[in-house]
C-alpha cells in the first residue's frame, strides 16, 4: 500500500509519516500492458497515415491505381516508402516495433516539413 500524500510505501493501513490512510497499489496485468502498447502503436500508425494524407499520398500516381480507395492508396504509398531504401527502418508498417515507429514518424515529419516549405 502507498500513501497518496507522501508517496511512502508501507504494509500498514495508515501512513507512518503523515498518519493518513493508505491505498492499495494497482498492479498492471500483462493483458492491460499489451492493450496499452497496442493502442500506442495504433496511434503512431494513424499519425503516419495522416501525414501521408496531408502530402497527397492518397492520390493515384499511376494508371493502375485509378479507381482504388483513398485509404488503401495512402496505406500502399506510405508502406511502400518505408519498404524502400530511402527509409530509416526498411520494414512494412505493421511489422515495426514501437521504437521503429517513432523513428518512422520522425523521418516522415522531416519530409513533411520540407514538403510544406516548398509549397
């Protein structure tokens, strides 16, 4: 148990420092931890796709892409970039770890800022 006022950990129901009531600490389960990291990874992937949309990567670039869904096009173009030699990570988006996704976001943010400076 811990005291919310002093942050002291104790086994007693009252804090030995301030005398206030203590609360039981919450232990995070493996499932809660996995769910948290899955949500964080999902947010990072959505951020990559949003940056792709902002730079027009959802528009067809070849004749074979005409008529394809915008979401699918954006996914293909962003994923294609990260599979190319220009990428820091060189992996498909869905195979990246959280740290690789952070590197990918940083790289795409730099590209996006350069893209908007040119406009």
